[in-house]
């Protein structure tokens, strides 16, 4: 349920984030440092603590415990004495407030009530968020499924219909507390974090500082070309790894990165390949999407800008979590000379891509 794809340009983990609704670059950087520079200790979260936590709210485990592949949080499949296994998600301290997590849960509940296929947290004692021994957690039903075939036109159209329904609900009202995805929060703030905390090799620091600044400037230019676009509640991390596919269709999991942003944020990560390939895929997605919600072509100016911001944010996310032992085991290639050389080249390519015309489609 919580597997992650490789850290590629089209699907780099957004990781996470600090809470900020940015009003400027200085505030974004300050908030990013405030939230992301605090390391938390999952060291006390052993099997006994997990089982005790679930039993404290009425889920009695049978001792079977399987750690799932989640880095930002800790997620376990837990066998039950009675009934099917459940999935327990323990939230990383410092990242979200209780109110922000509950706002995410409320959004999922809205979607579920509207019969959008999501995996919603289970309520006990009137709440979906619980606390045990200092750890906050939620419990979800276990759902099976496979990765969607994103090279299949019918699959993309089907996904588009459900994302269109998700966005129609997401546009009904804004988040009150969860953050916005914008150039400051996903670009300037992580860049400042990386530069201030000396993660870059001395011989690459200036090159990265220059190309990342140019990339952020170019992303801002893309936003200016797009003009004012509606900002809605999003899934936020809608790549193939967060969609489970069954014969009955998709269901969406892991709303941990749900935030406010442009609709195209939940579409562009479904696209891959050469420009013509992405154009065809986008047409398939929008063929289903626009059955439920109109899509503004101006948002296509944002695709490469959002990809660029995701790349910068991903590097900042890894850096901000580097003292967590799980990250050093999972990402041994991070913070090497080769890693930063590749990031410089990657951003140079993105600067060029952001100057190309958008993926206009004929509908």
C-alpha cells in the first residue's frame, strides 16, 4: 500500500514537507528549516509498541507484523485476532499538526462519501487519529491491487475520470490548514535548506546554487505565462505507486502529501516518455477528466515547472531526513559527488524544457 517508485525525474518522491502557506521566500525558507531540520526518533517504535498502540483503540493483533516500505512515516501491516489484517500508519513527529492530519482525513472522507475510490482511515472512539506512547497513528483497511498500466489508453481515461471527480470535490472548498504547493514552498525553501546546511561538495556548490536559482526563476516565468489558475485540494502525490488497480478499477492511497495547488499537479506524474508520448497520454487522461471537471489548458504551462520544483524539493527532503538511519540505508547514493553532478545536469535540462511550448492538445 505504501511502496514508492524510484527517484526519477517524473516520479521523485515529494517527501514532505513543512507546513507553510508561503507569503514570500524568507517565510518559506524559515518554515522549511523550522519543520524539516528537526529529526525524530522512531527508535522506540518496536513491534510491542505497534501492537500495544492498536490494542489501545480496540484492534487486537495476533502477533503478525510486516513493515511496509514507507520512509517518511512508519507503516505496518498487522494481523488481527479476528478479521482481516489492517494497515497502521505512524506519523513522523514534527511534520504535520493534529489538525492538519485530521483535515487530510476529512478530505478523504468527503471523497469516500462521494464514492471516489479511496482508502480511508478507520474511526474508533469517534476519531481517525490516535496517540499511544507519544506516537500518533491511524489505521486503514488493507487493500490489494497492482500498479496501473499507464501505457494503456483505456486505463489513463479511467484514471482521468476518477481524478476529475476527486478534483470536483477538491474544488468545492479550500484547505484551511494544509500547505500550498508553489514556487516558494517547493523551490526556494528546499534550495535554501540545502545551501545553508552545506550538503553540496565545495566544487559543485556554486554550480548548483546558480542552476537551481535559474530553475526557480524559470519556474516562476512558467507560472506567469499560465496566469491565474484555480488552486484546489489535491491528492498531491498522484503517481502510479499511489494508485492500486483491480479489475473493478483504481483506488487511491496515501494522501499524506495532500495540499492546495493547480489541478495539473495530479496529472503530470501519470505521463512519461517522449513529448509525443506524453501528449497522447495527456489526451487520454483529459478525455476522462473532462467528463467531470473542465481543465484549463493554461495549466499545461506548469508541467515542467512542477517537475522542476519536485526535483529540488526531493533533494531537500532527503537532506532534511539524512540523520534518520532508515534514509541512509534506503538512499546510499544520496549526497555523493555523482548525485550532485547528476542534479546539476538534470536542472540544466529542466531549464531548457521550461522554455519549450506546453503540451497543447486538441480536444
